[in-house]
C-alpha cells in the first residue's frame, strides 16, 4: 500500500513539472507597434515590434525572397540598415536595394519564432527645381553674425538652420560663434534646406538667396540621412560700409507718404497699375564707386495674409493675372543695393494697398435727345439715361444725299432733310460695355426709347450708336423739349420739387431703414451689379458725393463713414426734397 502511494505521488509530481515547463516556454505574442513601409527615396522606412510573454528575447532581422530557391539571410547594420538586432528596424530607401521581403527571428527562453513578412515600397519624390531664401541679415563690419531670415518662400521645403563661416582664408573658413564679430574679408553663410515629405533636391536644383542664385549641395550624415545645403559668400569691407538711408523712395505725388499708401480702386481684369513711387540712390561716400553698385527691386502682393504674387519688377504692378477675386490687395515693394560681388548691403521698402472690385457689365444704353426741327441749331440738348456711363461725344450729320456730312454747332436744320445723330458713351471706373467673344460691342442701345444702330469700338469702355431723323416739311418745335441746362442724371429720374420742404431721409441711408451702416453700402453694390434696385428716394440718398450718379465711390464713402473716417460729405445728415 505504501509503495502504491509513493508511486502515485511521483507520477503527480512528474505531471506538474511537465505542465510547469510547458507554461514557462509558451510562444510569446509578437505584434507591430508601428511601421512605415512606403518611404520616399533618401528617407527611412521602419518597423517597430512589440514582444510580450517571453524572457531573454533577442532579435535578428532577415531579408530574402522566402521561396524554395533563395534562403533568407541574416542582416547586419550598415549604410542601408539600422537596428538589425533590435525590435526597431530601419531601412534607407535607396536605388541600390532590391525590394526584398523582411522578417525578424525572435529568440527567447525555450525556443524561437518569426514575425510576419514585411515588404517595403520605395517612392520616387518630386524634384524641387528652385528654392527661395529671403530676408537674410547681411554681415556688417564690427557686428556679430545674425541668424534671422524671412524663411523659405515655398511649401515644398523649409529652412532647417543656418550657420556662418569666416573669414575665409586659403579655402578654409572657421565656424563663427554668436559672440564673434565681422572684420574685413569674405564670409560664407550655409543654409540647410529640409525638403517636405515627397520632395527632394538633385544636381540640377538651385536656391535663390535674396535674388542671388546658388547651387544646392548634399551630404550624407553618419546615420545615413541626406542633408541639403546652400552656400552664399558675402564680402565685408570697412570702407564699403553703407550709411543708413542710402536708398530712398521719391513720391510722384507730394501728398503721398511711403507707408500704407492707398492706390485707390481697381477692378477685376485691370491690366496694370502704376506704383506712385520712384526709387533713388543718394550720394554715396567718396570711397564707393557708384558704377560698381547695382539696385534691383522686388514686388510681393498679398491677399488675406497669403502671397499671390512675387517677382522682381519695375514701377508697374500687373494685376490682370494677380487679382482673381475681389478684396484688398497689399503690395510690398522692396529695393536692394548690391555691391560689385552681388552682396546685399542696403534695403528699403514701401507698402501700398488697392481695393479690387468686381466690374459691372453694361447691357443696355439709353439716351434722350431733342429731335431736330427746321431752323434750329445743330447743338441740341441730350439726357443720358444709362447708369455707369457719361456722354463723351455727340455729332450731327446730314445724310439726305447718301453721304454723312458733319454739321457744325452753328449749322441749322432744314425741313425735308434727313439727319443722323451719333452718340458716344464712355463707361465709368468699374463699368464695362458688354462684348461678344470676338470683342465686338453687344449691347441694346436706344435713343428716345427706340432701337439704335451700334458702332464697332476698339475698347470695351466706349460705345457708339446712331439714329436717323427726317424733318417733315411742316416741322415745328417739339412739345416737350429737353432743357439744355438740365444736368445728366446718369439714369436717375429727377424728383419733382414739392411746394413745401419734405424730409427724404438721411444722406447715405440707401435702404431707407433710418440708419446709415454697412447694409447701405451693400445695397448700393447690388444695385450697381443689377442684383437689386434702389427706390427713387433710396437712389437720391445713396448719391452721397452729389455727382448725380450712384456708383462704387458712394458705397466706399459710406464704408469709410461707418469706420469713423472723414469722407468730406454730409453722410448721416437729413436730406430734404427740393
């Protein structure tokens, strides 16, 4: 009985030991903590594993095709692989590598296992043809190095860092410390460029450093990464030190100042606009030869804080390709003085802004004239009924005999003859005549409410049209002649004067709600664009400058009034009918 008990106990102990051994050496759990399998050429792809449930874990990364012919090979760290014996494996995307399959052999107490297979795909990045670095603080004699720029002007790359070397001697340039100062000699500034993901530089890439084109070079770091840099050489000379104010702007308009200048209004489709300032170089010191120094300018245009245009330029700004939508455009014009070696040694800048509006297309033209009467002079009154236009010229011709004979103002009309009136209207700022695809005038023109014949014009700002009148033998004066002294209303009906003063409203209250605010400027803009129509009273109140025409200038004046600016008009004052 005792022997049987001892045998049973021994059997139980053996079973428990076997279970313990199996539990101690159970296969661990292998998972992927992070990975990047599609690196761009020149950057790293990586895999990071996580192993749980094992002790004394070691790693060995392998590469191969994993078929019956090619056996996998263990990898060692080299210029292409990092971390081959760790859980964090990195591979440099290079044209020297075949796109093999990779796995990790994981050894632990009690056995070994393998990770899943991984396959890297190397992507070709886009090549940056040119980068731009602007706003570099050029070296100045006796001053320490500066490390400020306005950064790169591209979304394809970024400025990683910049360092100064010098003075250069026999092709050697020591690294400058922030406490060093410049002396006479040559200095080199190195700008390290950091391409954005998916971009790279090559041997054909270059970089503009404040307008000077420099080559982009590359160097390989100890970790295998590629660094890109640009070198620009500057010359520091005590004798060539440029005094402040060597560059200056000279206004073409003495009333303008060189800061935040309002250039006025422009409209979409405008070809160009003159910059109201010219630059000049003051007298240079006697030790500087003017012939060896050059000046160039650059123009940057921003809208809503974003650059929409940048170029080296002269004294005109091209707006037709820049102003693609309404808004306020800020124009920054900067001048640079370069020494004979192309180093920037002085700068000056000025800022302007221009308000760009959507132009209004004129589809209908309407003018009223007195019909000719026998014995009357050829100088006849007219009334323009077209909004956004003014009458630029008016002619009378005798066309009785099939020829157009131009009449003088002192000539008189004769009964039984046919005369032709020719009217020319010119569009105001922000208004354009409607034209077809070929550029020909395409408007509905009327004289005295009847269709007139249009004339081809060389510009979408002017329109001409004609109408014939035949004077009967028993011609008499018209019953309602137009008063020659009556001013053109630009398409407004002049209200009849009441017998007693009547309050129309507040000047500027175009929507007649009893207040002058931005809503009034908006309703005027909609009226100009034919999106809404002012009432007769609203049109009178909207004409804040009193020129007989409601246009964008009235809306602008109201906006200035709302902003608390002086407009010179009585906006907000009571207007009486007259």
